[in-house]
C-alpha cells in the first residue's frame, strides 16, 4: 500500500438533492463564508488543486454566484450534474459533504496518513467526512452523498459489512457538523475555541486577551472587515497607546496601558478572523508580525523619552537602546524560525533540555505586558526598561545557544490577508 496524499489532487463536493432539508444549508454562511466556498477553500489550503461540484442545474444556477468573486478558485472548479460521470483522474478522490466544516491543517495531516488500500477511508473521529474514495466506488459514494447524511451513513455501513471501509486517525481541530442554520453560532464558538494556541501566554493571553478577542471576532466575522484592516487598527491603537505612555500623569498612563492592551487583543483578532474566514497571504504574515514589533519598540522609545526627560538622558538612552536591541533580537530569532517552517530540536545536553520548555513558555507577549503594567502602575517605568534590557537579551542569546539558526527559510502564506 502507498500513501495517497500526493495522489489525491481532486476534491468533490456533493450538494444534497434539492428536496432534502440539508439542501437548505447551501445558502448558510459559517463565519461569513458560504459552506460550499468554505469546503473548497479548506481543501485548497490542504493541498488539493482541482475541484468538482456535484449539483442539480437549479442548484448550480444559485451556487455559481457564490464563487464568482472568489479569485482563489477561479478556473479550478468543474460543475457536473448528479447523472454525469465525475471523470476522476487520480486513483482516489476526496469527497466532501457541504454540511461538514473542516480545518485545513487537520485535513492536510489526515491526507498524509491515508494509504491506497482500494477501500474508502474515513476519519476515526465523529462525523462522516472527509472521505478518500477510490475510482471504483466513487459513483456509488456520490449517489449516497446526494441523499444527505442518512445516505452516507447507509453507504458506509454497507462498506463496513463488505470490509471495504478503513479508518485513519484524525488529529488536530475536529470536524464540525452543521445540521441547520440555527447551529451556526455554536459551530462558530467551537471553531473559535479551537484556535487557542499552545504558545499563548498563561496569564494575560488566557484570561484577558483571548476572552475579549473572542467577542470582537464573533462580531467581525459577519462583516466585510479584513484581517489586514484589523492589523492596521492594532498598529495605530498601539502607537497611540505608546505616545500616551510617554507622557507624565496617572490618567494618561492608564489610558496608554489600556490602548496598548487593546492593541494586543486586536493582534489576536486579526489571526482569528483570518483563520475563520480562510483569508491568508504573505503580506498578512509579514504585517502581523512586524506591526507587533513596531508597537513594542514605540513603547520602549517613548518610555525611555519619558524617563530621560527627568533623569540622566545619556544613561537612560543607552538603557532604552539595550531594551530595544533585546526585543528586536528576540523578535528576529523567533520570527526567523517561524518562517522557516522547520521543527525546532534543542541540543541534547541537560541544560538545553531544561531551558527549551522555558523558552517556549515565554515565546509570547505576556511577559512584556505584565512588566509594562506593573512598572507603570507602580510609577517606576525604569524597571520595565531594565527588565527588557536584561531579560530580552538573555532570551534571544539563550534561544540561539539552544536552537541555533534554521538551515533555510521558506515563504509562508499563513498570516492574515486583506
């Protein structure tokens, strides 16, 4: 048996027969994206290159309008009616019912584990999609999918009895089944909860940023606002906050802290909107990361200006430069590794193995936020500059000692788009 990931290059989305209740789902939007468009874009991000939509003539007339404005799918979708030959050009095809919402990374990983066994392959998780279907069973599978979830269930039950059904583990974000428009809010909440990253900070990210970003994201996914627009809003908000932090006065300091934190929250929102609406681009990746760093540098620069205005200017200018250098060094090494798409492996020495989880724990903005809030609220912004001058420089030097540099870099298209 051979792995099919490089062989499956066609995804077939089957629309239920018009007289079935499931057919009403064709007009339903999840996170602002129609279910048909979402299925196709998810398969595309998972590595699929060609697409076939099986739908009746009236359904096609209504659905083509959904895809007309989607440049990423232009010229890649073939429309056929239920009675037509699917014309499979590979050993197996990926069959996707429109009622199941998938995450591209999990789908890509699942496809790498599917093997050419001559049988239909399904995930071992709950749900009946996706299906990797060999040519010999493709027509029968499409006919079953046209009858909706009950038809697919009967088809899979028959295959199991004939010992022609294989299950392959599904890892990562699990599938979400949409049975009606009323279930969409619950599905969106589940999708949003699954986006929480293991690299999130354990305090500010977990209890403040992600909680508030979730509320903002749920509102924005139903609008035309793009992730890049949210990124720009995060940048502007952060710069205004930094400007206020550079001024004396308790009220201005509190307002500056609040705007800085709002900037961090919006930084989470742009990524959440991008993933939920399947909007990614190289520009978005670059803009998202660089804007965070610009805000951090602005906070350091303006707090340095504030401190130097009342103390020894030369001494605190050097301190501010050391803090900026530390933050920049940490940003460069972490970002370089992220765009390289390589897995990190620490040296096998005992100190390296001990420090690696500590570095992973600190690879977020929790430390920056906590140090800023504590130092400013206590009236000692100098503490914040010292913490960064020492801690941030120690961080990136330790990172290099443990991980080194990636051997090569690859372009990444995983950031917000807009």
